[in-house]
C-alpha cells in the first residue's frame, strides 16, 4: 500500500488553539481591568493590593465596577457565541445566529414583557422571582421563537436556509411588534427600565445582575460539550445522525433549550448585542475546523474575549462617554456576515 | 439475522409498502431490486428504523423500532443514497464519525487504511466539499466501514445497509464496492443493499428481493428471481437473462421493438 503517512492526519489537534484562546482571554481580562474612566491602572491596583491595601475608592472601582463588568462581558460573550454555535449545528447552517433568526427579538419580547407586566405579579411572587424574572422571561421568549422557527423551517429532517432566514425575519418582526405595543403601554418608570435595558451595554454590570443570569448561562455552557458528538453527526443530516447512534430528538431539544437559555440570559442582562454568535464560531471553524468538541469551548473563550475587547473599544473611542457595545459588534460583525453569505452564495442558490 | 414481517409504510396517506416480509442471513449479500418507485429505499429506511412502519423488524433478535440508536449503531451501519455535509469537515473527520459510532477495537491508523481501501489514500486531510461526487460517495462508504469495522460483533453479526452504493461511481469503483460487500459477508457479516444494476446483482448477490409497487413480486436465489418473465413483469419492458461462459447469469435489455415474452 502506498502509505507513508506517520500518525493520523485526519485528526486536527485542538489543544494549541484552546491554549492560545485561554491566553488571549487572560490577556484581555487583565487589560480590561486596567482601563476605565477613572484612569486607575493595573499598577495602581497592584501597588494597593501588595502594599497597604486598596483605598476605598480604588476598591469600589475594582470590585464593584471593573470586575463585574469583566465578568459580565465574558459571560455574555461566551453565552452568545456558544448559543450561535449550537443554533448553527442544529440548523446545519453557519448563518444561524440568535440575532438574525429572531431568537434575540423573542428574548427581548420576553424581557420587556417581564419589565412591563412584572408589576402585575402578586407581590410575594415578584419578590421571590426578583432578579431572575427578566432573564427567565427572556429565556422563555427565545425558546418560543427557536421552537417555532425549527417547526417552520425543517421538513423531513432537512432545514431550508431560505425558509429559516425568512421565517426568522418574520418571527423577529412579530416579536418586535408586540414589544412595541408593550412599550407603548408602559408607564414612565417601566419605560425608563426598558430603555436602559435595550441600549445593549455592559455598563449596567453588577454582581446582582450577573447572579440573575448565571443560573441560565452556566447550565447552557456546561451542557454544550455533551451535545458536541451529536452535533458532529447531525452535520450529515438527521437520518445519518440516527444511524450513527444519536438520539436525534433529544439532541435537538437540548440544543434548542441550551441556546435559548444562553441567549435569553445574555439579552436580559446586556440587551441586544448582535453578530457575536455568527462571527465567533465562523472564525473558530476557519482556524480549527468544525468539530464541535473543540468548537464549543473555543467559541466560549473567543466570544468572551471579543466582547470584552469590544467593550474596551466602546469605552475608549468617545471617552469619557460610551458607545453602545451593540454598535461596535455590528460594525465588525455585519461585514463578516456578508462575507460568509457571499462566499456561500453558490452553495445555497440564494 | 434480519427478520422483517408484515411491513406496511404509509407516506402522506399513500401506502408505499404493504405486507413486505423476508429474512436475510449473515454471510449473505441480499439485494433489493425493482423499478423506480417500487419502494426499495422506503423498505431500507424502514429496516434501519429511520421510518415509522407497521409490522416487525428484528435485527439479531432486537426489535429495531424499540432499540436505542446507540445499540443499533454498534451492530449496523447505513449508507444513504446521498449525504450532504453541513460544515467544512475533512474526509478523515467524516470517516472518524463512523469510527466513534461503531464498536470494537479501533486504532488511529484505521481511518487512513479505510480511505485507502476505497481508493482515497492520502485524501484524509482534504476538505470533503472539494471532493468530486464519486469521491464523496467513497468517503461515506469508508465512514460506514469504519462504523461496521468488525463483521462479527460481540452482539452478533454486523450489518451493512447500502442504498444504491454504486450510483455515482465509475465501473472500477462499482466493482470495488461489490468486492467490499462480498468480503464483509464472507467474513460473517450481513449485507442488504438496494441496487439498480441487475448485472451487479447477478454477480454479487446471494439472495434477491424483487419489489413492484410496494410489494414483493419475488424473492429467492439469483437464478430464481432474475428470470426473463419476472424481470419483464417487474420492469415492464422486455428483458433477456443469459448465462455467460464463465459464471452467473447476465441480463440484457432488449431493443424497443422486441416484445414481452
């Protein structure tokens, strides 16, 4: 046999890329902690921590402003990127993105619904629901849209790209319309809450908000790796995945729930931040290949780092004012989306 | 042993298969033949549990409809007529999917050996999308062979279900597929395949199932099923079966002017 190959070139090595991304995440995190409107730098914090202790102002800035903002950036970026990768695996299409196919709009509707109608809950229940109400409502909104979308766009195990994108636009428009009605009905206080929330920013970061979203984001991120093998098989179609031993219905439900939970919670605490879910997995696939076992954790790392980086840009370009981070991600993400679309035009017959 | 009895399949309220029953033995190559729309692919999809059916299908004694996919995947692999791959996987990664789904010992070299076996040595790192149609079909075949890498598993004989495995292949690669199927059966596994080519059927099959309009017209050995009368009745055109000097019958289509026997 004319085989002079040593080792198995069919398997790509995911570790160096994962390691690189961990280093990137660490570097970005450190840089983010060291920059901000107050002008305090890492050196100031380090001096304080290793010396006589942080003074009160520096302490508040580090622990209550910069750290929660960093944590929220990492969590939201990871949630959006993994959610995108899961949706793309589920729809077998690299163009599926929570923001594009209407899942983000569904989450927004859920969140606004909770803000405007949350006051109608019995007081005891409202207190009990507390910080979890808006994230959970956003999760339910995203889940509903994802389920509807899958039902509309999938026939006999194959998903039509055109149907998926068009149905996503329609469902997103319906969700946005209902959201508009709710905003019209809202009173002044609720309006302020909705406006503040919908700006799409990490500026509202607090440990309390993060605590409200983590019960949805963490399980989704932890569940994702268990879906990786099934999503790899699903790339060959539902029938082939079944023959490869995958419980397809269970896999699809888990992917829908995980991506809706992650998107919902991210949208609930950070507003509409687009394109992270499409750009990040695409970049990972370009460099490391499409194997979901590497793609999902690597997307989480790159998504977190990129969002923190985008947040630094949003804080930096018009300092001391802040650009909404959604504008930054859209300026980078939309061209990448077009680039993917043009590259695949021939394949999709669009 | 594959035992199917009383298989009915209804698609969109139209009966596609009615009352199909047969059995296939490990060690045999069983060919399913018949005209377009006779239900060959539907039967294969029912046999592999992909399609809902009424009736009973038992594979190595297990009820296919009630067995978890994972356990089925350990004893049988299925090659579809065509497979579209969603993301930019390499040929080697596709074959590896089969490796992970099957059971039995596997080493890292198996992916490369199987690609070489389907005449794709050195293609492991090539993107699947850049391969020709025939090459893609052979990558999928290598994936199936990786999944069913042991013709005899700890859970009984292994099985290959192949739906038109030669549809996009040139004649040399068609013969290669037949050789692989024959080898798998000779090593103790079972092979069930849908074929359009009656001469390949005559060459490789031990048992033949002839379908017409969703029902079995004939089943049995090659000599019993590949006859002038049965083939003409199934396909609705005059067909002559002859016997060459070497071995096995051959089948010739007759010109349009000829009449049914």
